[in-house]
C-alpha cells in the first residue's frame, strides 16, 4: 500500500474494503491512509480497564452502546475515517447494533488513549474531527501522566487527574467514572 503525499486518495468505500496491515492501525484522513504502530501494553491495559468500567456504567444507566476500535466516517469529501479506541453511542443513534461496516454518524463520546507514537498536533486534529462531525464529547486519556483531558463543543477543555471523576454531562447524564479506576493495577505498584 502506498502512503504519503503521492498516494492515491481513497474514498470511504475503498478504504472500507482494504485489508488490514499487520502491526499497524489504519485510519483515513482527507483521503490518505495513515498508519500508526500498534499500541503497547500500557495502552492496552488502560483500554481494557476503561472498556470494562465504562460498559458496566453505561449498562447500569441503560443509555448507550459501547464499541472498541471501530471506523467512524467523519466526512466523505475529502474522505476521513477515524478509529477511536472507544466510541459510545446513544441507543437511539444505533439502528443496527452490530453493523458490518463503518459507522456513518459520530459517537456521542469518542475516547482516545495516548500512545508513545501519538503527536500533540495529530491528537488535536482527531479531537477537532470528532467534535466537528457532531460528537458531543471527546476524552483523551494519558496513561503516562494518569490524566484525562475532556473536550466539548463550545466549552473550555478540562484536565482531570486521578482525584477527579469523569462525567457524561449532557451526552450521557448519570455517567460517572473515577479517573483513578482507569489506572488501577491491583497487586502492582507502578507509575
């Protein structure tokens, strides 16, 4: 597969039919395939903790459906498909809870977990894409710093530490998740 400036621009449909590349996560940004190294153990552990904790709480309040690593069409021209670590959709957003293809609407909540390969500029672009497409909230989780940055349309960004609690706000009222739960590693003293 050709990447970079001279690569052919793809449509959403062309990208959706592509084969995966071993060792890489692929997304489509303005028609161009972007390759990111597969995340490491720290990222994977936090993703697992977050997925379990968030799914438990979402089921308890009965308001949403949680997906991990799904393609979300941000726009079709130029074609952009982002792949959030977690995407939380309101139940009324999901007609088919098990679609075979990409989601054509943005999640109410998109979650990105920083990996060592992530760059600040690229993460800001992802956040802007989600919010610009209609997501109500984006959480950017930083496992190294044990923090979460909350982004919402028209509101200032909020930085949370392990002493704080994440809230679903108007996207998922009643959703509350202590930040420290994301980083707990029972039986280990790690930083």
